[in-house]
C-alpha cells in the first residue's frame, strides 16, 4: 500500500500526471466538439461525413485570420505587455470567424442533401476530398509554401497561459516564488483557455439540443420528419439549422486542433480527427455525456502516442514506454486501432436517428 501511495505521490510531484491530464484534454476537447457537431447534423436527419473536411477548412481559416490580424498589429501591444486576457479575446474572435465560415462551408452539404436530395454519404465524401485540395491551393497562393504559419511567434507564446502570469514560479534561486499546486499545474499552467471555452460551448449546445423546444423539434426531424411536418415544423429549416450548427462546431474544432496540437499551422490535414470524431459519436450513441467519455478515452491514447518517449510516470528516470522497444509507429497507430476495436464491439448496440440519410419528401407518409 505504501508503495502505491509513493508511486502516485512521485507522479504528482514530478508533474507527469498533470502533464497527462493537460495533454489528454488538448486532444479530447476537439474530438468532443466535432463529435457533437456530427450529432447536431444527424439528429436533424442529415448524415455529415464531411467533419474532416470542415475541420481542415476551419483550421485554415483560423490560422489565416490569426496571421492577418498579426500583420495588422491589432493585438501587438497586448502581446508585448503579455496581457493574456486581451489575447484570449483575440482567440475568441478567431473562433467566431471559424464558426461562421465553417457553417457557410457546411451549407454546400446542406444544399446538396436537402434541396437536391443527393446521396448524403457521397456529398460528405466530396467535401472531404475538396477541402484539403482547396486549402493547399489557397496556401500556395497566399504563402507560396505548403504550410501556413503565424506571421509572428508561435501559439504558445501568444495564447497559452503560464503560471508566471499570476506571480507563480517567478525569479531565481531563493527569490523564486513557489509554483502552483497540483490543480494549478493541471488546469492553469501551460493551458490554452480555448479548451475551457470549447467545453462551455459543448455544454451549451448539449442543453440546446436536449433541453429546449428548438432541440426537440430538430431531433423530431431526424426521427420522424412526416410527423414533425404534420405539427407545423418546417423540416427543411430544421435540417438546415442542424447542418449549420454542425459546420460551426466542426470549423471551430478544426481551429482549436490547429492551435493546440499543430502550433497554429495549417497544411490541409488534421490527422484524421474528423473521422475519429465520427467514431466517438457512434461509440457515444449520439449522446453528449457518452461522447465526452469516449473523447477522453481516445484523447488519452492520442496523448500517449504523441509523448510516449518523454513519459516518466513516477520520476525514477526510466521512460518505460520508450525502453520496452516498441516501435514509434505502434504508438501512433494506437488511437486508430482502439477506434476499430471499440466500434467492432459497440456499433451493433448503437442506435442512429431513424430518418438520418433519408431525403425528406412531403408526398411520402
């Protein structure tokens, strides 16, 4: 018992557990918000396989907006003064822009699926193919390279919180102030506040979807659109709303992914996070609570895959995951293999909305 207590005490004191929690949240939160994007669309009756493409587009728009604002020097004074609160307003502004343009990009899917009654799977696949090509084309035009970067600095220096901002860990030697405690190391130090903004958005949209009249009407259009229409609900309007909310959340999730895990860069790729979000949505059975749990599970494995070589769990100087000789490629495969295994065992018990993927026709009953 004493050995177990000592093990966890060392892990906490050495900062490994705070690091794991922080990194897990960084990977899990984009999955949560994008999986919920899929729920909003599919609960209205439209299959949104284009989450990957919308994320790629949102990441590009977010990085481009940050780059342009830096060139305009709107927040230069705040950056020099390390005014972290004003810089977070910069992030919120960027998130709003990516949400708006993500919703507009998703309207391509909505128009094809709702007005043209096209096959929704093919429509989503088409957007997934178009997004990276369009983004890379725009990057080549704008920057004459294959990756779009910030105009100045990096994501951590502009948008990450540090304990020194609050007077902790400042100075040298005996004059150095104490560091934050365990909770501070987990939830404040080296954290992107955008993570908490996304969690708040996740909660608000979940309440909107399951605790409001609008959410009830939207979900009814994905279960029985004919019955909803007979009660005076505009099915086309509700489905457009569902896809628009889905596009906004996926675009926002793309930017959050780019900022927190790709150092605010865009290269037409989001490492399959859009498809992972679809898996999280199915594993979570289209329910926000289950989706949050599934996202944390996949986020943990993604964190291990990204940082296995530097994980010293109990501070004894031994990097066990690195020392056992397993190839780095195996760790990188872990999140996707776990996705396949989980889906193989859970997909049969998942219940999708009854009318998803079926174009609505008023003449049918």
